[in-house]
């Protein structure tokens, strides 16, 4: 079987319970092979016969629903798959943005960091519930009102199958992550001795808080960065698995928590540098708000990515 058939089979199997996949894979591959052979015996080209056979089978999501004998009556079979795709898209795109904006605004108001985290998570949950409820109501109405279906169903073709991830692109991402880690580490370690501002004695004023170096907490930042890079290399060489995903998630969540805590407790930016540089008085607050929003965004994206990989496995 060609790569096209393999992609079709995998797109079908990933939507089925693990206990059913072996038997259904054997049956599905045999069915595709028979259909292709019949078309080739009738004088057709092998590649064209494969495309025709897969097109005849249709969307893998619908085929998987039939194999699993899974009812699609929550909304109705006519719009159920469109409903689930729209719901997933809205949750992934809207919820992280709302959480990040709320965290940013609470940080600007100089709220305690626990309040910032709690309010952002509360806003994320509330937004997700509203999206789920109102999207369900909308598609329930559309399913029961044929006149509202403004566009006809588009026929599925194998061209809609997802492309396998490019290993070269993933390697490029690893190189970029490594370079960024090296540059950030160099900046952090050199910040106490390399600065654009100096005190009355001519000594440099570091942009980062001296507390980070006095307590040795700076090494926690660097260790989290190295661990994050190690998780990325593990995903590249070992591919996705639940243990690798859990390890990567723990590292990402730890990094987000450490960054958010340091920013929220004013242990990140050096006040003396802000004063010497003539920056506005609210610079620290704005930077803290941005970092907390970034930490929240990272946390939510990690959860979403892990969930998406788990569904595909």
C-alpha cells in the first residue's frame, strides 16, 4: 500500500478505541486493496484507482463513526462533524486569548499574583462553558432548520488528508530553540557585568534583579530552559508518547509557574536599572503583566497540545 492509503487508514484508526484498531485496520486495508485491484483489472491506472477507492470510502471521520457504531445524534449526523470542528477551533483560539488578556489586566491593576492566576483560569473556564453552550444551541437550530444550511456539503477527497509533519522543519525548530536558549542564557549571565547604565562609581547596573544572583535562583531559570530543550529533543527522536508528553508538560508548566511567580513578586527586573535608564514608573508593572500573560498562555497551550496529541495517538 502507498503512503496515501497509510495516511487514510491512520486518519480512520485514530478516531477508534484501541481495542478495535487491529481488526478494523486489517479489514480496511483488505477492502481498499480489493477495490484498487478491481479498478486496475478494468484497465485503470494504479494511482488513480487508489484515489478513486479512497474517495468512494469518504471522510475518515464518518467512516470511523460507522465502524465504532458511535451515534452522532447529539446534534445530528448532517452537521455533527462541522459542529465538533467549529467547537474545537473556538476553544483552542478564543480561550487562551481571553485568559491571557484577563491575566494582563489584573497584573496591570497590581493585583496579587494568586488573584491574577485565579481570575485568568476562571475567565478561561467561563469562556469555554459559554462557547460550548452557545455553539451547541446554534448547531442544534441549524440541524433542525435546513434553510439555514447555506452551503451544500462538499465532497471529500484524499487531498484533504493531513500531511505528515516534516522532519526537516522539526529539526529547524530544534536548532532555533537551541540558539534562543544559548542567547538568553548568555544575556542572563552577562547582565550583571554588561549594561548600558552605570552607578556613581562606574559599576554596571544590571537589568535583572540582583536577588536572582544573590539567591542562586537564576540557575533555576537556566535549568528549566535546558530541561525544556531536552524535552524537545526527546519528542524529536522518540516521537510522541504519553510519558514524553507528560515530561514535556511538567517542564512547560514549571517554567510558566516560575516565570509568573518571579514577575508577580517583583524579583525579575532591577528597579535601580529602571530608574537609571529613565524608564516610566509603570515599566515594571507592564513587564510583569506581559510575563504573567505569557506564562498563562504557555500553560494553556501546553494543555491543549498534549490533549490534541493524545487524541491522535
